[in-house]
């Protein structure tokens, strides 16, 4: 028998996904999808959610106002792996439970990082632009094999990336707020302070959440620690890197290249940065493989019934 709970699906991509729609309808008799495809925020989001017991959300901002305005909402199933758009303390204060599973898109993100690294090292964007413009000049690049890779954040994606790098024989340095001696010993990873990762690595890739401790963590001073022939990859969260400082270092050669899937503002508002030949930009596609989208959606559905204290759930984000 289907549950009588009333479910609102704010996420546009979930609402458009036929398999996820059917999986949810198989469990619940009363579901309201965002079939209009609206970007829901503030009063518009509250109006859409009103009269429901639970909701599935993705990038929608759930703040103090949201929870205060909707006392009938008792559960949120989180579609996607980031939690920075939810005020977890307000959520707990209003007695709302969180259903969320971390790391379900880790392979999609780590594969994109590998693609970024190879593309930057082999000058793929520049070569593509040259051929399209009618040119034909060989560009000498570097192989990923044997390079030193610095991973900032050994959570789900960071650890999965370690696995994918094994066939390339990379020397891996990592930094994380947790000490992970067993994992590092098992995989030959050297866990070192952040400054050492930046100084020693040919490729630096970011895999940390965005919060008050990580916002702007890659400051102008931190960028200056990196090798001039190094590349920086951010497929985690916008706001981790000082983008204006990055632009200047890419322009004058203090940093070789960068690839960003995420930006502080999305779409990014710095046309000069994204227009640089050594800057590779994608529109937040890290978790957007068909396989990852399905896995994240099914996890959000499961989370409606297996939700818990939001602070405790988030503490297990790894």
C-alpha cells in the first residue's frame, strides 16, 4: 500500500527524470512535482511546499525563514551531495529530519577530475581552439603518469580519486582535517599540511565542502605557494578559491592552468577569467552523469523514510 504522506519535489531535474518520478510515485500517492520547471526560492519556494509533509530538494536554499514558514514539513530528502544550501541548525530547531547519503556521485566527480587533469596537461582546450581557427601546430604537453597530485579533502570523492590514480603511478599528497593513517598507508598516500600539498604538487584538486572554515581557503597567498607549471582543479564547491587572484596568476604565468566545474557565482560573472586560454570551465556537471543522477535521486527517496537528526546526519558526511 502506498504511503499517504504528501511529498513536494522542488528539484527541476528530479521532476523531469522519468525513472525517479515513477520510483517516487510507486511509494507515495500524493506527490507534487515542479513540472513548471521554476527556479524556486524565498516566498515562491514556501508557496510550492505549503501543505506537504515532506520534500525532496536539491540546490534550493532552505534557511531560517523556510523552516519557520513551513511547520508542516517534517522531512527533507536531499537530492545531491552538498549540504551548504541548508541551515542545519534551523532545521534541527524546527524538528525537521534530514534524509541524505554522501558520496553517491563520487565516481562521476572523480572521473571528471581525471579528464580535467589530462586535458590541462596535454593542452587539449588550446589545441581544440587552434584547429577550429584553422591552425595546425603540435603542442607539447605532459603526461598524467608519474605526476605528483595533491588532493585537498579525503572524503568520498578524494578517496575514490586515489583509486583511479593508481594505474597512472602518481605520487599523491593529501590534506584533510581528519587523520587517516590506515587509508593513507594502504594506498601510499602522504598526508601533509595544506601548504606542503600546494608547494609540492603538479596538480592540486579540491574536494572539501563549503563552510565558514573553507570559504576562500585558496587565497592569493596560497596560490603563490603553487608551482608555476602546476594546475588547479575545483570540482567541489564555488567559493573555495579567490577567483580574482586566480585570474591574475593565470594571466601572468604564475600558474599554468586551471579547470573549474564550480564557481562562487553560477553562472560565473568574470568573463575575463573564463575566457583565458588556460582556464577550462564547465557548468557544474561533476555529478551529472546518468548513473550518478539516478543514484542521488533514489537516495533522496530512501531518505524520506530513513531520515534523522540533521546535525548527526551531516556529521557523517565524511
